[in-house]
C-alpha cells in the first residue's frame, strides 16, 4: 500500500504552535527573536520559554528570581493572555481560509479533519500552506503532524519542533513509535505508564504491538482507546462540527475586582458581541439570553429573558441586557466576573425573520464586521459601548489594548 491508498483511515492534521506565548512576544518585538526569553513575571514562575532559554537549562515552573539571578542574559516578560488569545483566534481563522472542519483543542493547538476524498499527499500540501500562512501573517511558527488518528497526529507534530511537518502512516509509524516513551503519549499519565512498564512495555510501539484480546482484557477504558488510536483507528473524540446541536453558549471572563459601572457594562457588551459572533460562525440563532455579574465574594447576580425573535445580533441582546442592568448591579459591591449565556438555539433560517427587524437588517453589515475581526483580530471592530472593556480598569492596572500592534499582512477580500 502507498500513503495515498484510500483504504487507510481519513487523514487529519494536528497544528501545534511552537513555544506559543514566547513566540507571540517575539512577533511583537522582533529584537527578541533567536534569544532566550521567558514569560511568567506576573506569577513569579516561568510559564513559557523560548527554545534558546530551554537550551540553557531553564524549565517551566522555575522561579523567576532564580532565572534572573542565574541567567542574566534572559529576557523576562509578563504574560499577556489577552494578546495570546488574539493570536490564537487569528491562527485558527487563517486555517479556516483553506479548510472547514476544525476542532480548537487549546489556545495553541487545533485539529483539522478530512473526508476519505483527501489523500495524504493533498493533506500534506495543505498543512504546508497553513504553516506558511501563519508564519507570513502572524510572524510565528507552528509544527504540523499528519496521521489517521489524533494521538498519532500529536506525536507526529512533536517530531521535528520547531517549524516541523511530519506524516505518520503505515510505512513509518512503527519505527517512530518505538522511539516514544510511554509517558510521552497523549493521555497516558505517570501512573498508567508505570503500570504498563510493570508489564514489560517501555515505548508506544510496545503498547501498539499488544493484541486486541490483550488490550480488551487488561487495559482500562482510557488507555484502551489510546491503544486503538495507536493502531490507526480513531477512538478518542468526535470533531466539534459533528457533535449534536448545542443547547446553549456562554462567554465569560474574570478580572480584578471592581465596582466601575462603565467597565462592568463594557464587559457585558463585549461578551454579547463575542457570543453572537460564535452564533454566526455556527449558523445558529438564540431565543433566550441571560446575563450575570459575580461578586468578589463569589455571589451571583443574574437575570434572563426570552427574546421577541431568535437572533444573532449583539444589539438585540443588549436591548434586553440594558433592561436587566439595574437588577444586576448593586451599590457597594465589587465584581470579579461577568458573562452572557444564550440558549434556545435554533439553526439559522429555520424560522422566518421579519424583513424589517433589526436582526434581519444587521446580517449583511455583521458579515463585514466578522471578516474584519477575522483578519485584524478580535476587537478590531466593536460596538462603542464596549470601549471601556479595552481601557484601563483602574489606575495602575495593566492596559489590555496591545491588539493593534499585532503584525498582519494582506487585505480583507
């Protein structure tokens, strides 16, 4: 058999950003490229590090004071998770220009699924194109792994980091799996690895060569699923786009405790924009909305209402949330979190829309806004009432709005 033989399971791609947080810092400040850099100054421990920093012997979780004392040549930066989330979103959207079926697994990695109509060589070319798009437009590198299952694809993407591209197929996977220690396999923790080692196994290849009868008899369900994945039989999870229709969607985030009304309402506006953008991405309409504030003592203040017409327009949500506002905000209380939840979701077009409603009229301009935000980053175009969400929360608080410094090339079509 050859790699392009369609009797194999359909290929998938695992995209994994290389030293993601540090790579973002280097993209924003090119003078840091190729140098030892760590993030985590705000926590006092290393949360991410560049490959040159790793070569010095620095490890994740090392105290920052120790890094500064023993490695004075290392640049130490505070983590900026807001900026990292923008890069993450752009990275996925760049991939969506070429492919549709994407599962976002974490802030710095995602899977891409294909049907049996795609050959491995076609998928390999697409992976190379996506890698080039991300490097050109974001200034960071990613590694790609191509294989018939998620576990194998994750092992492949880690093969030649940074900026690697590896295909695992029937011809080479056994040879590669014999080089992978059991505790390096996605889903096998230290306790499971120790148990497998007690049975005489040392590598992923050793586990793969066990018979199905042995696997069914001896392995707990999570490790049994990994055994199937190592055989080339998908068993771990289902792609997001193939899951059943969602019952609700939620957008929320914590922040430093505050009682500033403009900031708090700006958060609700921001989450309304974010949740309706997600509705449009999934082709859904919301029939009900809830908003909440969580106090510094973890007490919830919430309200909900049924919408007159199912919508994916942030303005419609905000009309209702403004009516809730006096019941959400209490004097003398500091809040640490805000969020919006939509429910009673129905497929777009399943109900007749009023031609003259604001929901119908907003669809065309919102498509343009979505395209601009996909190209230039979450928040590049937003409602004026969410502006306070992007400003300083309080004196001395770190400003979040570094978003316009992110390098992006090209024009919106």
